C-alpha cells in the first residue's frame, strides 16, 4: 500500500511538471487569442504563472533605427481663395458729397448730376474745362465760351429765368448765382444749388473748380485744371516780387463804372502792383469824368471797348496821351472761371513786356 501511494504521488509530480513545461512552451509561441476562455487545466496553470521578464538585447543584435526610409508626405497646398472679379466703383468713395450754398444750407449729392442747367458763365466754362460739359443741358442767354456751348439751349437771363423751359429739360440740378428764382425752382421740385458769384479772392477759382470735380465725380481732372491755375498765378507773383510798380490804373467796365479794391479786379491790380484810382470805392461804382481827369490814370483798361481815347474830355489824361488804353482780347477778366488767369497774364504782358514773355 505504501508502495502504491508513493507511485501515485510520483505520477502526480511528473504530470504537474509536464503541465508546467507545456505552459512555458505555450507562452513562447504567443499563447491563445486574447480574451479566449481557458478550456483546460494546463491553460489555467499557464495563466497563473508569472510572465517571463524581457531579456536585454545583445550587443550583437542590431537595434532598429527610429528613422524611416519613407519620405513624409508634404501637407497639401491650401487652395487659394477665388479673387473677386467685381470692379470697385470709383464713385463710391466720392459720394455722398454735400455743398453748403450761399444761404448756409447743405445740398447733398448722392451721385453725379447727369443733366445740369447752369445760369452762370463761370460754371459752364468750368464744367467744359474739366471734361464734363456734356452734362450741361441749359444755360443763360449770355454764355459765350467755350465754342462748344453755342448749341446749349438758352433759358433767359439770370434775373428772368424761363421756368417752364427749364422744367421741360428735366434737369437733376439747377445752378444759380442770384436767388431771385430760388423759391420758384424749388416749388416745382427741382434740385437747386445757389452760390453767389465769386466777388473777392480770385484764387478761390481753383476751389470752385475742385468743387465741381467732386460734384461730377471727376476730381482728378478738376485737380489738374486747378493746380495749373494756381501755378500760373504763383509765377506772376514771383516775377512781380522784385518789381516796384506804382502805375495808376482806371478800368472802365462801361459808362465809367469801375471796380474798387475789394473786388476780384482790385486784387488783380494789387498782384500787378498797380495803384487803383478808385481806391475809395467799395464794390463797383461810377466815377465822374472830372474825378478821372483829376486822378489822371497812367493806364486804362477798357473792358468792353475804348470810349476814352476819342473823348475830348479825356485828351489830357496820361493814359490817352501815351496811348496806353488796353482793350482786352476776351472777356476772361469778367468771368471768375478757369480763363480768369488768361486775362491776368494778358494784362501783365501788356503792362510789363520786359518781365513777361
């Protein structure tokens, strides 16, 4: 019996040893699929056995490089956003534009007026000078420049506007320099810009040119005309800076009406260093022949024809005796527009031929 018990004990020990060997072999081969349920005693023994400790790599065993031979693909290039094909509206930055009229009221333009009735020669000339004359569809009876304005319909004088004819033209802007018709024009629902004619500071002509450039959406063209006007005035001023001057002058605007120092022409005389014999006149006034003879002008400007030289009452006036009576070639000095500088230059060359070529 003892022999039998010892034999059975030896058999169990041997069987256990075999199971341990099988478990180790199973681990070396990777074992069963993870998550599989054990189906034998050997599997249970194997699960209970501790996992073998990883052995350090031998110095002779090559270690895999961390670098990869495969090139890393570049990130995809961002697709550029499509460029808008819409053309920016150059007028967007110019409007709305507000002008203050001579009554202190603001007149706002949301866009350039297409049909302008201009009861003012200076405005007509300005619009043509900046290339916007095609917008003028009506004007007053006395416009004479430029030649292209000859075909524009005449609508009466500035003081007697033909209201019915103006309405028929369907203007989107009416410009006036005299406000006598302002109420009537507004009553028929017409847009009106009222500004008095420039009566002082002839350099303001350049500002008016710029204003019409903004109103019509043509500031660049207007700026060129304005800058040229200013440059020509500056040149005359530079030449006259070293000249003493002192000639006395009388300007006959018709029937001996003449400008005083506080007018555009009064400023022109100052620029050209002339002494105006109408120094005590404000605005325009009519001088008597006796005053003219007494103050004895050295030069006379006969704006609308010489009625001085052949008048016996003026035969002893210095200007008549020296034949220094000028009849201007144009009415440029009578209109405060872009041509005003032409009149100043004509007068400067006539007075000082050695200074101005």
